[in-house]
């Protein structure tokens, strides 16, 4: 019994030290990770707004307005043109394919999709992830909207990656719905 208690205390001590070390490391790198994530989102927003000649400006007010209705929204960027006017929006959101996809969708003032960029994905390598790298497949979404898109009607599914195709289409539809909400509320 004494040996069991001794081993249990040693195991507890090792686990406690490991947990403290992990907590310490997390505290050290947390700000860096958040800064890198902000950079990734801003870069993706700029890429999807580039066809409009716009630069993304993050809008916490718009994100706050949309967050209740769209819980998978991560952030919203206003696309500012050369004169400072809003020429479109970039929506950074999470969509469910086979796994999760974090993507940015650019939508112009008329509700047309102008760009797609994939920030992070957990899709199956060599299968679902191929969809997100196929520019020809992604290009079929450009110029579509403001009506919601239907897979296999408005856009084709990618062979052998139907779940990922559904996830991309769902993300684009979510962005179009958010654009519609902004227009209706005069944002």
C-alpha cells in the first residue's frame, strides 16, 4: 500500500509540473499566436478584396451586429476603395465540410462573390484539401450572388470530395446571407 501511495504521489507531482510548464509556455506565446491569427485574417481579407482594388478594414461593429445570427462568423472587414468608400466586404468564417474550413469570402456592394481564400482547413489531405487548392473549381463561385447557391445547380461538386464542396458552398452562402443582413440594416 505504501508503494502505491508513493507512486501515486510521484505521478501527481510529474503531472503537476508538466501542467505548470504548459501553462507557462502558453502564457508566453498566447499573444504571438493571436497576432499571427489577426495577420492571417487581414491578409486573407485583402486577397479576397483585391479584385475590387480595396483594402480590408476590420469592423468589430459589423461583426457584433452579425454574431448573434451567424455564430460561425469570425470577423468582418469593410473593403475600402481609394476614396475611402465601402466597395465590398470580406467575411472570415468557419464552415463545415468533412471537417472544418476557415475561409474568407469577398462580396462586392451588389452581392457578387469576388474572392475566396482558405485560411485553415482540416480536410483530408489529398482529397478534400485538393478542392481548396483547385483554382478552376474555386473560380466557379466568382461572380455568383446575391442569391444563395445550390450545389449541383449553381456550382458543381468536386468529384470524390462532396463534403468539402458542401462546406465551401455553405460558407459562400453564409457570406451572402451576412451581406444581405448588412444591406437590410443599412450597415
